[in-house]
């Protein structure tokens, strides 16, 4: 009987401690290819990235259609969705989140899904991982979800616009 009780205690401990392992690193889920997914429920693939730098911030715009180099917005009359965000110009991972009690928190990080002419869906579910940053280029991976039909994942290397 004591052997059975010991086995039960050992089994319970294994289940408890096994379930409390290290947290999953969401950056491991970032795909190593061009960002793609769904945008307003439709298939979406990035074809052009615009990244600019000012002070200690990067401004990112990802488009699924041809745009001019360093374009901040899609062509006039476009109805193709695009992504935009600003983030610190530094290496490392940033979880997407937004404090509703402190909008100025430096930990806030969102990605906006813009559907022209005027619909925005804000993602606070995901992660950005900047793996390379120089004065002329940046490489980052990200995944972002903003409710049903808004889900993009992938990696970008882009020049930094002047």
C-alpha cells in the first residue's frame, strides 16, 4: 500500500512540475519568410516594406502592393490593406500590449492593420523580434493577431529610408 501511495505522490509531482515548465517563447513561432496571413479575412502577403528612423524610433509600413520606395502610404485610391507601427530602434523582442491605464508607457507596443479608406484594427496579441539593426538596414520578425480575420506572421529585411 505504501508503494502505491508513493507512486501516486511521484506521479502528482511529475504532472504539477511538468506543467510548470518555462513559458513558451512566441518569437519561436515567427516564420522565416515574407510576412503573410489574413487581412480582413482575405489572403495577404507583404511585397514592400518601408522603414524610417528618427531619433531612437523605427517607423514601419508593410504593403501588399507596389509602392514607391520609402512610401509611407499606399497609392491614392488603393483599397489594399497594410500594416504600420512604430517601435524603439533597438535589438530584441517586444511583446504586443497596450496599457489602458497608461497610454504613455514605454512598454506599449501595437501593430495596426489599416484597411483603406478608414478602418483600423489594433493588434495587442503578438511579438516583434529585431535581430539585426544597422544605420542602413533592419531585420525583424513578427506575428500579430487582431481578432477574426487579421493574422500576419513573417520576417522582413529592409533598408532604412533616409
